[in-house]
C-alpha cells in the first residue's frame, strides 16, 4: 500500500513539472520510438499535458512501446507505427522528434556515427518534407552539428525549408552544465542556470559560466573552472564508458529532449517569452563560415522568432568559442556535402 501511494505521489510530481498552459490540439511524433532514447522520450511526452496525441514510429518495436505507454493515465492518445507506415505516423503531426540512429560505443566519437546516422536522418527528413512539411522538426540524432544541416538541405531541395522550424536539440549540454556546476558549488541545479552555446560535441560545446551568478564565482584561471568546462564538453563520454558498450546517454537525453519539446509546446500555445537554446541556422558567426550555431532563441507560435546574441563573455570564453568555430565549420560542411551528394 505504501509503495502504491509513493508511486501515485511520484506520478503527480512528474506531471506538475510540466506547465499547465491550456491545451491545444498538438500531435507529436517520435521517429525512432523503439530505441534507447525513443522509449523514455515517449514516456515523458505521454506525461506532458500539452501533448494531445502521440505518434510513435520505428522500423521495429514502436507498436509495442505505444501499447505500453498508452496505459498511462493522461489524456493523450497514442498510436504506434511499423516500418512501412511512416506516412501515417507523420500525418497531422505538428512537432516531429528524430532520435533514430545508432548509439555511441566506447572509443567512438559523434563523428564516427556519421555514415550510419546521416543516411537515417536524410531518409526521415525526406518523408517529413513530403508528408508534413510545415511541422517543427527537432533533431536529436548525432552528430547534431552535421545532421541538422542535412535536414535543412533535404527541405531546401524539396522547396519547403523553414529555418525557424528546424531545431538541433542541445538542451542536454545545458542540463549537464547546471547539474555539474551545482555539484561543484553546492547549489540547487534548478537555481543554477548556465547558458551553453556553440554546437553539440566536444570542444564545440561552450558553457558561458561568467553569465551565471553561481558560475562567475569560479576563477577562470583555476583548475576547478577548466575541469568543469571539460566535464560539460565531454560529459557524454562518462556515460558511454560507464555503460561499457551497452549504449550512450539515453535517459538524460530523453529528459532534455522532452524539456525542449515542452518549451516549444508552451510557445506554440501562445506563451510569451519562452527562451531556450537550440542549434539552428544562425547569423551570429555566418561571416566566419559557420552557418549553424547553438544559442538562446526566443520561441513563438511559428517557431523561432529571435536569435539572441551571446552577450558579455570573458576572454577565456572567447578563446573557447575561437576553438569551437573551426570544428563546427568542419562538422556543418560535412553534413552539407553529404546532403548535396545524396539523390
């Protein structure tokens, strides 16, 4: 009886973590719902009161995941779709998340995933551009620095690209930064926000600790600062190593993706002032050949309405950005080249 009561309390707490903005009819699709990220992501989206319908697709396993999460006592309807049913899965979807792909294993970088995941993302993007071209597309599949440009090129070829509706999910870097900084400083992560810009791998991840009231207390000449920055940039390696060949960051990534999705849902429902980071086509460093960049953006009913400048940064953070840009440029060009050479 005690366990049942605790379970009910936990479920209510999870639901309270989401906004109570009045619900509009918003169908969300997850492409890759049977995978390590897709399953917990589907669970979290089922718990979000702003999701009125959930469409789960994968080449295998999605109908089972759909049957499982459909028993959860929230109002959204859930349907699962198999390999040859992508068109049905996309029909009417306003937000589409792409976690499909293979996970990292020990010794692999995100770039090692490129050949497999690039093809998967390209093919899914083609289906979206054909069946749901006005949807908001949220790319999770790594390497995000390359897969987001691939999606943009697919939509451009189809003649229906809308840069304000394409997002690379970098929220996990922000989540990690808040958690890791709070661990160092003994604060509550919820009250320890950190702006993270750049990209979504290694040195392209740039935490702007000087903009955090907690983070600016760290001397940027100290070992603590250097160690924290390195951990934020390469935190994913901790999980890959700890899972010992069984996968990468799936649960924390699902949480981060659900968090971003909820922010977008709030904006689509008309809430003002929703600001969150994302990797998107950006003018911030376009003059240096970097056409995509992650920074804080403002969301509205049509998607991205404003890309915020970086603001005041320290000399040490400027150096991090200078180190990030060449790698970002290379990653972006890799994605664009792949898309250009695809049929």
